């Protein structure tokens, strides 16, 4: 459930990443090609982007399907950015919290998305709640599994964890409490991307020194797309991609050469 992508590279119109590709997020909202769970991502969408010189991202989110919002297509045609995170949503619990539940979630300089579901939500996650300060729980944007996972990740980031370590440790923590969970997480601060493949598809397309796209599935038929193995942490910048099995240090040698 859900499809998402993150981009780092030269400034481009947002629509070149979301609406223009033949199998971009716009089309994935009703016809994903590789989604393993769910078929229609019509429970909301959102895009976050960074403007030059401003470390705090802007967001545009809606509760309905992306195809039902003609304003987004117009906005995406003219707004340009060199760092973007976007998502279309298939809700774990339909109707929960509307627009506030649509990714990307945001705090400080971060944008975050979760593709998947916490199995047994919310009962399975209850043992994890005492590990969060009460203010973090009260500050959640929505009462959803994705918002809770984001609270766990953000708590680690604010404690000083590197982005990759924050994602990998959170995935393992949630998976231990709810073993059947699907936890494909995506995080950016506008200069790096961190992502996990855990229970659903993840791909990347990289031209080192120029651009990197990380996405739930390829948005076109470019043969250079690479699939990320399950239970893997991906960390990326404009200069390359590093793959590390989840459960090992994020600084370990890559599982496969950077491309």
C-alpha cells in the first residue's frame, strides 16, 4: 500500500517526477505495476520540496486522489526543485485523519514517507509508545501507523542518529513488536536520501554526480533502474548510492557497487 519517491539533482519541475513519466506517481495512484499489497492509492497524496537557500521544506497535501486535484497538475508544472519527496496513499484504515495522514510528514528540515503497514495496529505498537516522550506522541500529525513510525524515526534523529541508522533501527524495533509489518521508509533532508526495503518493492535510478531517484517502482522503462533487495538500507546523495543489509552498520561496505 502506498507508492513514494524521492529525488536529488538539478532543479526540475515537480511534474517531471510525478505527472509526466508514463508510469509516474500520478498513474501509480490507480495503476501501479509492482505494488504487492493493495491496488488503488486514492486515499490522499502529497509532495514536499526544498527551495534554494531554505532548509525547511514546503508541502502540498490533499486527502483525495491525486487525479481529482487539477490544481496540483498546474502547480507541479511550474514549481521547480532539486530535492523532492512525494507519495500517493492507500490507507491502512480508510478515512483516518484525512489530509493530515498523507505523506510526506515533516519536521525541522526532514520529509518522511512510509510505504507499508504496521501489522496489528494499534495494539501491536503499544509496547513501543513508552519509549517516546509524551510531547512526541501528542505532536503526531495523525493517529495512524505511519505517523507513529515517523515519531519513532524523528525521536532518533533529534537524539543525534544518522538518517540511515535512524531508519534501520526503527524498522527493526517495529518489526520485533509486529513481525508481519511492511516497513519501506523514505527520508530526506534535501541533500541526502535514506530508505529501507522491508516487505515491498524499492528501486533507484542514479547518474553519479548528477541525480538520484529512489522510488517504490520505476516510473518509466529506463533499463538503468536497479531493484533494492528486501531488508536493505539505501543511503544516497547526488554522488551515488550505498546499499547495506538492515542489521549492520550504515557505514559498512555496500552490498553492491554504487551505480
